[in-house]
C-alpha cells in the first residue's frame, strides 16, 4: 500500500497546513473539517493515510500520535447552516473555521479536492490529497475521529437511528428508522430523502 508523504509540503516553504473534511454525505449531523500543521517534518508517524483506508482502532491510535506532535484546528458547520446554505458552502465554512482555529499565520494551505474555501493564505487544491499529503491525511483522521465521537454522543440522545454505527449516513436501517420515528433536529432537511419525508407530512 502506498502512503502519503511530505513531498508536496517540501516543494513549498514556510508554514503549511493540510485541510480535509468529513461528513458531506450523511443525512444527519454536522459537516466537520480539520486543519493540521506539522511544524517539524522530520518527525515521521508511520501509518498515516486517508482515514477511509484505516480501521476505527487505527484511526484512534494515529489521532493520539498526530495530536501529540502537530498543531491542529477543528471547524464545524452545523445542520442549521447546512439547511440554510447548502452542503458545499457549509463545507467551505467548516474549513475556514478549522484554519482559523489553528491560530497560526500560514504560508500555504493544502486542501483535499478541487473546491477550496476562500481564505487569506495561498491555497493549493489537491485531488486525492489525502492519499498524497501527510498533512491532508492527518487532517482527515482528526476530522473523522472527532466527528465519529460527536455522532456517538448524538446516538446516546437518539439511539433508535443507530448513529453510533452509521454515523448519520444513508443506510437501510437509518431510512427505516426515519420512516418509523420521523426526523430529529439533527437531520438535514434539504437532503433527499429527508426533504421528501417532510413533503409527505400533512
């Protein structure tokens, strides 16, 4: 398996942040981003990769290692903001907040994907960046672990939706629970099939 490295970061100079998001697709819960800066790129943490390629256990172990040596910031865009704007704008908002919460003056920002947020720093959009850049991959891990923890907390409030397992994504059990129990304040009302469910309510 190929792992991301610091090749992209080392082509640039100064303070470089990697940014990634998690939670664009779910029917419930916020979208969340993380920004990560490795101030010392001589410190190599083995096993960092795109969070989707890692087990939950490995993500947690790497989360602890990353947060012990790197600077990081978390940004959240709420369900209300997703409902008010759209998921793309909410995602960009969460990225902006993650970068702000880093509390660092940056020289470059490496963003996974091709739709970066508008920020005051120079931005490089990297398609499949979480498989290429350690900074972006680390951000994907931080964002995923943090959002999964939040979805566990929301599951404790609404266990009938099994959010501790599906993380708010569109699974059969989640759809069945919506049809049986209705929707909560944590559901995204502008996402199908939630919007269709609302239309059916007398």
